[in-house]
C-alpha cells in the first residue's frame, strides 16, 4: 500500500531550499537592521542592545536549527507510523517545557545578578524582558520539528520570516519613538527586548495556524502512556544532539555573549569610566553585523559544495568526496581572506557610511580580520558534520572559546577593545585550524595544491592594491562627508571584489569545472569569456 506520509525526494529537496532561503533572509535581516538601530540610539543604545541580544540569539538558533532537526530525524526514523511521529513531537514538547520553563524563571530572577556581573545594573530589566522569549522554545522547536518530520518545511520558513520581520519592525519602531521622545538608551534596549519577545510569540502563532491547518492533530486521540514512554526514551538524544547541532550555528552568538559578560568590567578595570566603557563597547559592537554579513557572503559559495560531499559519501565515492572537501575549504579560505583584507582597506569609509562617524575604525579593522577565519571555521565544521562527526566541531568550538576568554583577560587591560577583537580572531582561528587539521588527518580532503596557494596569494595582493588605489582616489576627489565615504566604500568593494573574482577564474585558482558547483560563479565566467572574445 502506498504510504502518503513518506515525502518524495523532490519534495524534500524543495523543502530544504525553502528552509535555506528563509534562514538566509532571516540572517540578512538580522545583520542589516542593526545599522539604523545604532543610528537612532547611538553607540550607548547599541551597547545596551548588544548586551541582551545573545540571549535572544541563542533562543532563535535552538528553536530554528537545533531541536527541530533532531525531532524531525527521530520522526523520519519511524515515518511509517504517523501516530508514532506525533507522539515524538508531543514528548519533545513536554521535555523541552520541563527544561525551558524553569530556565525562564531562573533567568528572570538572576537578571539583576547577571547585570551586576556585566558591570551595569541598569541592564537588569531589559534582561528580564528578553528572558521571556525562552518560553516560546518548546512550542516552536517541537512543532517545527513535527512539520519537518512530515516533509513540510513551509511552516518553519513562514514562521521564522514572520518572527524576524515583526521583530525588526517593532525594534525599529521603539528605537524611533525613543529617538523622537529623547528617551534613554535603556528604554530603547527594553523596547528591543520586547520586540524580540513579540516576534517570537508572533512566530509561534503563525506556526500554529500554518502547521495544524494542513496537518490537524487531535490531542485526545494521542496515546499518552506512549507519549510519556517516548519522553524517557528520547530525552538524552534530544538534548545532547539538539545542543550539538545548535552550537555550530551559534558561534558568533557565543562570542558576543562572552564579550557581553567580560568587556565592560575589564574596561572599567583598565581605567575607563562607566559610560565611557559602555560607549567603547558599543563602538566595538559595530563590527558584529559586518562579521555576520561578511561570513554569510564568504560561505555562500563554500557551503554550496557540502551537499555534493554528502552525495559522494552516500555513493561510496570517496575520491570525489575528498576533491569536493578540498574545494569547500579552499574557497572558504580564499574568499574569507579577501573579505578581511578588503575591509581593512575601506574600514573607515564603511564605518562612516553605516555608523555616521569614524569612531573605532582601528577596532573595526582588527575585528574584520575574523572574516579570514570565520568562513573556514563554518565550512570545515559543515564538512565534519557531513561525515557524521558532530562532537568534534563542538569540542573545537569550545577550545576556541576558552582561547577567547583567556586572551580577553590578557589583552583587554593593555589594549582595550582592540584586545577583545584580537581575542575573537584568535579564538575562531584556533577552531578553524583544529577542524581543518582533523579533516586532513582523516583524509576527508585532498591537499591544496601549492600553485593554488601562490596564485591565490597573488590575486589577494593585486586586489588589495587595486582596492587601496581606488579608495584613495575616490576619497581624494571628494570632501570627506558621509556621502563620499559611502561612494568610496561601495565602489571600492565592488571594484576590488570584481577584480579578485576575475583573477580567481582567469588564473584557474577556481577552475571551470569547479565554478559550476559554486552559485553564480559559472555565469561570471561566461560573462568574462564573452568580454575577452569581443575585446
């Protein structure tokens, strides 16, 4: 008998694309809205927001990427039994509720102590408000997992986009109201926290209607003894694997949390007065959306190769899998390095264009160096997970965080926020290096050719020189206002990036067959060929 509960392969692929697109749009929104928020609330307001954001960010990741993946996987293992899948989803909801409801209460009660630890007691109320978003995790995670387990990714995608769009809208509305009413930075921060809670709640409401309209569940028909029995069976797997999957998507959030807990107190210990330290932290955090967006752009090509690795592994074609593994790592390193060097050159113009003034440009340059290693860290972790190594990326991430904390303690007293930036670069670099070393020790990738290294390095130097010349000429021709900085930043980034991609293809750092696996790269190559023939 045909089982309609088993989704077709094409349906799963389409669903995965929908989910990836929703996640990408959500990340772009999350990176971009911080710019107008900082423009409205200033560096002090931005500091307040960045102190509370990591808590919401963690909630968003585990309810979008962590637990739903594990719940859907457990459902798919029992996909012949619809009732079994519903029991797994219900059992997951119970288990998550038993953990996250007390956690919400704990965070609410501990908020004043947490604010004091951060070095700013005024953060207590915004922290209490943001803790309420934890209440939505059990429902969002279990119902999203249920939908994905049935091969329906639309509810997850629609609810995630609804959550992010409403959250961003409410946050910016509160920021605007605070700006025109001359409110305080903490009022804007409380509004941002409330916007995050409203967004999470709205996402839950949308998820409820979209999911249960297409797949109604009669809770009275659930066999509750089986549900409670499933709770005992799946508990360890749900929490351990769910957190392991979540960690990979929380790298930047964890680093932001470390800085939220450490930087202010250490700056104050280094001699900065209270508000002076807070403004310095806000200026330091200007780099966060650039890191997020830059890493997203740098990994857009390399992560596109990961499905091909999984495909070849499933076909037992180890040689091709190793070739794709090397391609993913090579692309992530070369594009990440280009982004880091390019930002170093145009950092001042980017800073003025986005954040009104050039305060903290040197910090932005140092923090931008993270782009040279963050793409490699994300991509190498994905390669390992594609080989069923889930613990190792988490262990390597943890080692990197320990390095980050240690260097914060050593460097911030001497170098203030530049020390914190250097600690971030080093910590993520250690994680990337450990991942890549393991990949090559296990033979999951062929060695990068020396010729690729030489040509790639030459392309980077040529791009760096062209970007610097173009940026210098544009800044010399203008009067140095925000508009001139914006033109210089955009034109230099576009021109330097275009030259760099052209050299990668022309010098065969990325070959013609390889470009066909990278989104948009094959089209660029065809355009360049047409221009060369017509020249």
